[in-house]
């Protein structure tokens, strides 16, 4: 009893000291995360609303405002650099990177509502599921084969200049896709890391633990420094320092756990479950992301997060004595930012966590301009090999898939979902929304395309005798047929191909979105599936 009497005050004192150390070491990052990022996200959404208002005034197109802002940002950055130079452009990019970097790092979280809401979709019969699998599988193979042959033909017709070829051969891999984190003088990630890696990688740690540990022996982090010597220089930490170091590494998890604790009484007493649902969704993502690479290669974090979130929602629905259907309806009420900015608040329910994520996904779409800008030199050098296949595949996807699906008896809205079968989900969402297709099915198609690309994309290209060194064919083919999941895999196996894959993914997706924003095209595609 005496030990407990002595230990509790000491533990409280050490805990207070640990919190103080975390605040001292992380206050800049906390300000960026909880003040600058929300303000930046709000401003981007405000810009999307402004562009959407201009598009609605025309009354002739349904082009997504987020994609329009992405293109405006890309061409705006190119023009700004041409007028004011690289140094001023980098200063501008550091500002844009605050909301854009956040949106790209957490883009996988914003994909999850489409999967989590699958139980609300209309059930599909066994025969129709078989037809969907057949069209998907055959379409994946044919599209991959035809794209690779087209790209190789274009490379023969449009041979790169000797100077471009030398530039490609001499350019270091880390300049294209930095695969390792190097020490930085700032708490903020560099622009190159955010623009190139954040689309596909996990969020960065919330704080720097080295600052918490306090001063210690100087160590050189060059490649010649033996690991054993660094281990010998380890400094023993006090208990507050050890707690602070551990908590700072898991500050995001701690933060959302606190939101979860607060969200439980809010959901029970007030009946508003947004804080609870946000915390469950994000914590499920952290859990799914922590699995081994062998597991996540097949069970992508988006799928794992969605399954864990659904299981948690089912548990919450039992505690609240409501059905899972009611819980999912509270998770997404359909109130998105455009509806709120248009002043329709009186007739709309309060937004749910799924609506928040779906709204911020538009910021992620705008932020895709950053990797495009980063790889603008590759886009220029390999312009025919990226743009021509993108146009051909976009036209083929929009008109061929619906016709085939309708011919074999797949329901109309599900047939329309196949037009975005191989798009990254960020661009598939606005294109299928334009066509009024099945949003839940397209999420499954996109993620499955990415997983298949990781598992059999390489063997297919090997069977087609695409050389290992032909990173243009490999990158563009997989980028246009296997979404961002395969691009993430290429970051490790073929970094040059990953750079072109990310470009091809955005160019192809933008082409499909542009086609589905043209009313005559939309009417024709709907006519193909028998009308809606």
C-alpha cells in the first residue's frame, strides 16, 4: 500500500514531465497539423467551390471542380516557375504543400468510405458476380497486353533524342523517387518527399524523438559509421524521457485514442457519432498499416481498414441498440462540403465521418498536381508514350466496357462502373459520379486492379518479353491498368517505372474524367447500357 502511495504521485509527476517534453519538441508540428493544415484544407475546398460555381454557371458540363483545380494548379506552377524562377516557386510550393502533403499522405483513409458503405448497396446475385469477375479478368489482361504493345510501338516511332537518353541513364534514382528518409533540418517533410512519396506511403511520425532525448554524444550518420559504435553511444533515458520518446513516436495514435474516448459519451448522450466514427476509422487504418508487407501486399490497408471499421461499427451498433444499417447511415449522411458552401444547411442533416473524408478526398485530387509537377521533365520527354495510350485507353474504357457489360446482362449502373475499372480511386470517384454509376462497385474494381497488378503485372510483362530495363513500358502500362497500389510496389522494385507510372495514372484518369464530363458522351454511354 505504501509503494502505491509513493508511486502514484511520482507517476503523475513523470507523466506531466513527459507531456511537457512532447509539447516542447513537437509544438511546431502540432501547430502545423491542427492549425495550418485545417486552414489550408478549408481554403482548397473553398477554391473548389468557387470553380464549381463557375462550372455550374455554364450549365453545359459537369466537370469535377477538384480535377479542374488540379489542372489549374499544375499549369499555374509551371507558369509561375517560367515567370519567377525556381527559388520563388519553391517558396510557393512549401505553402501549397501544407494541405496538399497532408491530403496525399492520408489519401488511403479517404478511400475507405466507399468500402465501408458496401453493406448499404443493392445485393448482387451469384450469376451477375460471375459475369463481373469474367469481364474484369479478361478486360485486365487485354488492356495490359494492348497497352504494352502500343507503348513499345510508340517508343520505336518517337525515339528519344540522344540527349534525353543520356539524361535518363545518368539521372540518379533517388532524384526521381526518394526511397529513404534523410535527416532534415526542419520538422516539415521536404517538397520532393511529399510530392513523390506521400501519395503512396504512410503518414510521417508526429514528432522527432531525438529532440526529446536531450543532448548526447555526437554521432555521424554517414554510410561509414559502424552500427555498433552508434549502439555504444546510446544514452540511458530517464522515465519521463522514455515515456515522451515512446508517446511522440505514436502521437497520432494517442491523439485519435483521446478523440475515441471523448467520442463515446458524445455518441451516447448527444447522439452525434462523428468524433467516434472518425477515431475508429483512423485507428483502424493505423492497425491495418502495421501489418507485415507480405500481408499488406494482398490485404491492402484500405481493405484491412474497411474490414476493421465495419467490425467496430457492428460492435458500436450493438452497444447503441441500433442496426448496422443505421450506424452506416450516420457515418455518411450525404452532406458534403459543396452542399454546405451552397447554403443548403437548413435542409441537410449534419455531416458524418464518411462525408468529411469524402470531402477531403477532393483536396487529395487537387494535390495530385504536385507529383505531376515534380515529374514534368519525364512527362515532356516521354509525352507520346504517356498521352497517346492514355487517350486511347480512356476512350476504350468509356465506350467498350459498358457495351460488353450490358450485352452479357450486367445491371446498368454496375456496367457504368467499369468505365473507371483501372483508375486510381481519387479520379474514379468523380468520373463514376458523372455517369451515375455504382460507387461501391467501382471502389472494389479499382483496389482489385491494383492488387492484381502487384501479383501478376510483372509476370504478364515478362511473358510479353518486355525488357527489365524498359521502365517506360513497364511504368506506363502498370500505371494505367493497376492504379496507385502497383505504383507503390514499383517504388521498391523499379523506381524509374514508378515515376512514369504515377504520371500515366494521373493523365489517364484525367482523360476519363474529362470524357465523362461532356454531356453528349454521358448521354451516349447511358444509352449504351439501356438508359437510366
